C-alpha cells in the first residue's frame, strides 16, 4: 500500500526544529510516528495528531516569532503530513489532499517539506483518484488581452494618472524614466503560454495541472473593508466552476450571490506547473538607485522573487493601495 512507502521515506527522522516549539510535542509526535510506522494504534494516533494540529495552528495564529515560529510550523507540517498518511485510503484520499494543501497555504516553503508534500499529493491522486490530461493548443479566446480602449477605461479608475505605453521600454529607460510611477504596457503578455498553448482561461487546463481534490484560500465579498467580508478555504474545482472561463457557461448576476476572489496568493507553490506559463519581466531584476529604494531587500529565496496571483470573475476589485510590484493582468471579454 502506498502510504507505508510514503510514511517510511517521509518520517525516517524528525527535524530538530520541532524541539524549539515544544519538547513534549516533539516527544509526542515521535512516539506517534513510531506507532504509525509500525501499524499500531492507528485510530488513537489519528486522534492525537488532530490534537497536535489544533494546538500548533493555535500557536501559529497567536503570531509566534523567531525560532518558536519555525518550530510550530514544522510541528503543524509534520502532524498534518503524518495524519494524512496514517489512515490513507480511497475513502480518505480527498481529506488527506486538502490537509496537505493546508500545509502549503499556511507555511509555504517554511514547511521544509514542500517538494515531499507535492509528491505525496500526486501519489495519492494517482493511487486513488482519476486524473484528466490536457492537450496543449493555441487558442483565440474571449479571455485575450483587453484592447487599448478597454485597458484605458480600467486605468481611469485610478486616483492618479497611469501612463499607457504601446511598447515596452528598455531596461535603461525603465530605470531612469518609468520606475517611480505606475504605467501599463498594452499586450505585454500576449505571447505567454498562459494565453496561448496553456490557457488559464480554460477550466480543463487549470484542472489538469492541479489534479482532483485540491483546495485554495479565497476572499468572499466585494471589498475587504466591507462588512461581511471573510476568508476561507474552497475546493479548487468549485472555484473553477465559479469563474468566467472559456469552456464553461457564463454565470449571470442572478446565479452569483457574492464575489469570490483568490487574491495575493502564491498559487505556484501549490501548482508549480503554472510557473512555466509566465515569463518574469526583466524589470523585476533592475537595480534601482537609492534613496527611494534604500530600504528594499529582495526575498530570501533562490529567485529573489515572490510571485503572487489573483483570480476572480468580472467585477472583482481591489481597493486603492500602493505597492512596489510589477503586475500582469488580462481582462476577460464577457
């Protein structure tokens, strides 16, 4: 059975970082892992793991810092991992995948086991669920980039002037002339795979790169400042069914009770294949001069980048705010 292979290779040893949050919790997890690997007391182990998950999530919500934060993240990660594999089977596969996704959403790379988590998700999908393939194709869809008139209309909503460029400026021109104020480049991403052979406007494609059972974090409500706005985890398949995508019927205002929005989330951590569909603009690597950017420090990962993604239906908005980002957007023609 695949769970025993996964358990053996995932929990051959537990990281010392766990001791930094709670030595009793570390001892408990070590004992539980030993029992599960031996196939003993599975039901009792699952209950104890549920308790460890709840406890570690509570500490993470209380904004633990430093070495303690790293320890609680590892406890949450390994408790969720072990719990997902302990009673894995056809009836628990979806629940296990959702729990593994929650690790990525909560801890990201800091989990220390991202590659293992993604591999285990794929193994569970192959072993217990059906996976649909996707044939790449060139597409001309209603989700192509907005034309200049549409883009210009969207820019009117800005509280300050946003320059619309027809051609991408050189790196030198960006550094000297355009880096200190917002601007938009019409058609900049038109050759990205996300708009051509791997269309993000396709439910079939987005489902193929995720496989079944995945969950994502979403915002519910038009505006995070409004009463009733909230956040929750949602099934990826349900979210795709909600969006205005090319290969599904459009929802009307009467069938959509509220706005659901995936916002500022590094979706590529959950679905790494998406990174092949975008081309990171060279502008993000330009070294800008102080004093305006003297306090900037790049992220600590290998790429020195954070790539967040937004997905939502027509009518989704973000309130006015200032960010130091390069953002690529295409507007569905609906």
